[in-house]
């Protein structure tokens, strides 16, 4: 805690177009606080896309609630608005406590459509923008993550800006911002002695890490530009290979291309996602499958899921390539060479 935290919060709020920002120690902690402040608790249901990282879901369980997983739509790989409306109509407001759209791999979800559905059914929207800092939505001053009642960001080591570990809540509500700071600081009351009327958490960001975050926040546009350059180079070198489909950019927003993602149709390609991943690994190049959908995870066996098989196919065929802002052109060419070598 200290002046660097205060300045980081102020500057981050300006960058994202939010009125307030609260720095915490992880994106997961930020989402946990958001759900706690919305009163999510035992017996409640929270809607979340299946194609995401478990950090988008575990805070629901922290609060004793249950997730309802929804499939993706094909243009952005994000939460399908039609499925969302169908589920909210079926379940009703009383059974659904919140909706968490996730801006996956730096690509904004269809915010207007999802926000309109949430307003229609009176369900608060909490955006997970952990992977999307620097993305845009319909050229608006607000960034993805700043349209719902609250939004969360992550500064984990693999994100576009990192504080080693860290996160941020953004909101236009002074009430939520003040409550988040209190709950993240062990819920200490404003008294000379240590006074507590409720249980909080040790979730606040340190002054030192906030200083690291500030220095990188000022470099955000260059970092996004570099990742988009990587994607473009990959697309030019790999996009015409048989069976390879680069992740499309949705028409409603500019993606950061946090990770370069693509799918490989093994029947057309004559090779598979896994064979390519193993070939890269053999050359000490790390690549990853797309997130394994939550409804396919053993820990969520039996969870409620509505879908059409879209995220199942993306996981089966999808691969993430090295895309760091600090990666050199020569390093990228090594990736391309090994990747192309997997095709006859």
C-alpha cells in the first residue's frame, strides 16, 4: 500500500475509461471480490462461458454458488448471446445471480448484445477482461471490462502488462470501489485500533508491484502493437497451409492478439494440433492447446452446460503460438519454420 498503488489505480481507470480502479493481488481475487459484493452465495447460479481459464470459475465456488456453462459463438470464440438469452429465459432472474462474459485471448465479446440481455432480465454483468487489456470495442472510450457493474483484469506473468502477480477491479460505482478496498484489506474498519465487523481478505497489491505495473502501463500501446505484428506474420506464413484457420477478429472490436491462436483441421492438414505442438516442444518452443472447456474438466463433471459443440471443436483443434511482446523476429521465424515442417 502506498502512493504507487494510488497512482496505478488512477492511471488504470483512465486507460480503461472507468471511474474507479482497485488494485489487488490477482485477477482471481478481483473476481472473487466482485461476486462477494454482489451477494453471490450458496444456492445461487452464475453463468460463465465454458471456454475459459478456471480462474473465471473458481470464485463462483468460493462463494458456495454453482456455475452454468455456456458454449461459444464462432466469430469471437466468446459467450454465445443467443444461448445466454435462452438460459436466462428458462431459469429466470431469481435463479441467476450474475453473468460473467470473458474477453478471451484479447478479443472482446459481443458486449452490447450480452449487456442488453442482462439488463432485460435484471442480472448484473461482471466482465472478465483478464486477457484483454488494450483491446477495443466499437471505437468507444470505454475498454472491454468497463461496461458491466464491475470488470476484472489480470497482471499475471503471461499477460500484456505484468506485476508478477496482480489484478484490478474496475467500476463506475464509488460504493463498490470503496467496499472492494475494504474487503481486500482484511475488512478493517476506520478506527485507530484494529476493528473488524466482517471477514475480509489479504488481497491488496503492494506498493512495489504497483510501481512495476505503472511502468508497463505506460508502454501498453507498443506491447499490443507488437503482439498484433506477431499475429500478422504468423497469418501470412501459416494461414494458407491446408487445414489451418487463424482465429478471426470479431467485427466489433480490435483484439490485442494476447496469444496468436489458430485451429488445425487434421483431415485437411495431414497432421494434427498435437503433432505440431510436440514438434515445437522438441525444439524447445512452448505452444499450448486452447483452454480445455470447463464442462469437460473432471472437477466440473455433472455441471450444467448448454452448447452446440463449438468450444469442444475449438479445444480439439486449437493451438496457441508464442506471442510475447518481447519475442524477436528471429525467434518467431523459428516457430514458423518448425510449424511449416509438419506439413508435407
